[in-house]
C-alpha cells in the first residue's frame, strides 16, 4: 500500500490559451489564463478588453476563438486592436 501523496501541478503545467493581438500595424503573441477569458468566449456579447503589455495598454475586441473539432477545447484566440486615434475628430479647434 502506497502512502505517497499526489504532487500539486506546477504553475507552468496549467494550460494557457495562446492569443494573437493584431492591429495598429503590429502583431503581438501572448497567452492568457483560461479563468480570466472564459467569460468573454462563452457569451453572445462583444466586449472591449484592455491588455497591458509591459505598461503599454491596448484595447481590443475578441475576433475569433478556434476550438478542437472533437474535444471542443479552445486552441487559439485572435483579437483585433482598436485604433489608437479618435476616428471622429472634433470640429472645434483649440488654441
């Protein structure tokens, strides 16, 4: 009879979702914790999400989530960055 305890899974062994953020003339690859992004994937609504990359903040919209065809596990997420400039300039001029 074995009395060995199960070892906890190391932090690096958790499954993180690979993501790509494209837009504004650049593309950034990163991974996200499934607990943080799950509410965005399984909803009919669209949300603006703010990502922080070493102090540089980017706003984006989730464009696509790719799933495994049999297991229905998330394989990859693709987000599109929102433009940094105001698309609706003010008609007023400030001195």
